[in-house]
């Protein structure tokens, strides 16, 4: 399970988003309605939340994989990252949150439980510090730390490129929409034509639940 927060959309549907402080979603905020990344606690009524319509996978990562990584590199990176994430998830299952934090702290990794669960679930890429990452890989009993770090950094770089690409593409589409439309619309659809399987909807946020719950990662992002 991962920390999550429910968001009520104006069409009456609920969607769960990651609640970790290191996890972000893309939203449009009035009055400019320019796409930006927000943690769940910074979401508020009146914003439009961008949701991929086909699956619950993170849109930025989908674009990163399709446009900025070759199929061979995608496969290698996924294998490398899955290797240590599977072990980290096992650690959380066997020791619980507090037990895992104590074990990690003994190896010099001092972070909160939400951060560790976000690393394990894929809500974010992983430790941002190479020192913490190397310590994590060693603690999990794995070798080839340099290779795993290289894969993580390559995915992070592709993600940054995808974020810029998505923001620029969306900005061009949003610029074509009068801000008056946002004042009365509850839902807007956007399509990235050159990515045949990528389309997104912008849903007006009605309310954001202050309570944080534990949910299976598979339930995150589903309407």
C-alpha cells in the first residue's frame, strides 16, 4: 500500500492520487491555467487535474519511454529498477514501515516512511542522492550499484525531457482555449496526435480530501 488522497471531481467521480510529498501530479491553476506539477496537498478546488484516459500510468513517464528511450533501453532500465524495487517492497512487507525505517537508518538512510513507500511503488523515481541510493542498493544485498544508478538517472533525465515536452505541447493547446471556457467547463479533452495511445482529460476539482489513506498502488489514478 501507498499513501493516497482522494480528489472529488466536478463530474461526481473520485480519483485517488499519491499523497507522498515527493509525488506530484499535473494540474491547471486559475487564472492562467498553465500546466504545472503539484503535490496532492497543494491541489485545491477550481484547479483542473490532468488524467490520462486510457490507463493509470503516469503520463510523463509514458511520454519519456515512448519518445526519449529506445525499446532496448526501456527494457534494460525497467529490469534494473524492478530488481531493487521488488526487494524494497519485500522489506516493507516483512518489517512494516517503522521496522524498515529503523533498518535503513542503521545504513545511513534517514528518510520518512512516505518517501520509502514512494520509492518502492514507483510514485517517484527513487532516492535523489547517489549516497542514499548506493546505501540502499548495498542494504538490499545487490551489487552493480553504478549500473542501477545509471539506469535511474537515465529514466530521470528522460522524465525531465518528457515533462518539458508535455508542458510545451499542452501550453500550445491550452492557449487555444479561451480562459472563459475554464470558467464553466467541468471537463476538457486533449490529444497528443503523434502519440497514438496518449490522450488526457482535464477534470475540474471540486474538493480535495485532507485525510491520507493507504491504498494499493494499482488503484492510484483510476476514475
